[in-house]
């Protein structure tokens, strides 16, 4: 089982990294189509000023949040996700903490590092808060028995699917874009601790 989890984490890490790069390219291509020249620089159709060809990471995270939010419009679905996503994070880190990778590094630490690289690039403030949350979840999850982590993991996913099937009437976002598996926790965090205005 540990070997299987380790293999799945490795596959997920590679898949998420590839999707993150692909998503950033799509955002930049889309935004480049929306900008027009103005007398004193460059402005997009929404009136936001750009200088040169610089693209803001905040703009990327807002685009990701907007895309994710389009799958989570109802209050019922949001409420189920506010419970389900933290449960999934806690239990997943708890399970992966039991999967050694190299020396003191386990699969949970590897996942946190990869996720934090993406989060800090998108928004350093949310990334810093998420690092604290992840460290806390890692510590608590590692203390919980494996059976409880598995149970919480299953419950967390059930809550998410109930939210989508009963309230949203729409399939989860990650069915179309696996990057949403990484965006979800950050979106929930920003919902609870508003840092990025969307």
C-alpha cells in the first residue's frame, strides 16, 4: 500500500507541474489577446494598466480562482467544500507521512514542497499562510491512526461530491482540469482569509 501511495504521489506531482505550466501559458495567451495599445502604455479591455510585457501573478491567481468559482456558485456546495477540502488535506498528508521517500523526507513533505512552490508563485501571502496550515495538518495527520485518515479522506470526498450533485448540479472542476485539485485548497483559504480580491 505504501509503495502504491508513493507511486501515486509521484505521478500526481508530475501531472500537477505539467498542468500548472500549461495553465499559465493559456492564461498569458488569453490575456495577450485582450490587450490593446493606449497613448501612455498598454491597457487591457478592462482598463487595467500594463507596462511593457510584464504579466502579474495576481492576475493568474484571479483567473484560476474565477475558473474554480464558476464550478462552486451555490452556498450549499461552498459549505460542503469548506469542510470536505480541509478533511482531504489533513487525511492525505496523514497517509502520505507514512510513505518514506528519502531519509527524513516522506511523500507528504514532498507534496507540500511542490504545492508551496506553486502557491508562493501565485501569491506569496496566501502561500505563506498555506505553509503554516499544511505544517499543522501534517503534524496532526501524522498523529492520527491510518484507519482514521482513510475514513476522513473518504468522508471529505463524499462531502465534495454531495455538494456538486445536490447543490451545484454540476461535475467537479477537476474532471476538466486536474490543476483544480491544487487550486481548491488555496481558494478555500482565500475564502476564509480574504487576501486576493476576486
